[in-house]
C-alpha cells in the first residue's frame, strides 16, 4: 500500500515539475524562471538580462534570482562581457 502511494506521489511531482518549466522554446543559454518565484535573493553579482514571455529584453539585473522575482520576467540569459 505504501509503495503505491509513494509511486503515485512521485509521478505527480514529476509531472508537475515538467509542466511548470517551459524550457522547450527558450533561446540557447536561457534559464526559465522557477515557479514559485523567489521572494528573497542573495546580493551576489552575476548579471543577467531578463526577458518577458514574448522574448522582449526587459533589461539587466544583478542576478537571475533578482530578475525572476519580477512578475514580468519569464527567463534570463547571462550577460556576456
């Protein structure tokens, strides 16, 4: 009985994880924002550009966590210097 519950729960978590990460249509090098979005981020400087769902550049952010904390950001790409 416990084994069936474990397998069912694992399958549900796996399916949910796959459904919440729309990475199939992202540009090369892009990382999708997590769901749920972060509410607290570290202050490390690892600059990224944040993009909305339409693929429009919304500017540079200090790190991916800070970018994905914004509701209009769907994915990030590291800034190349």
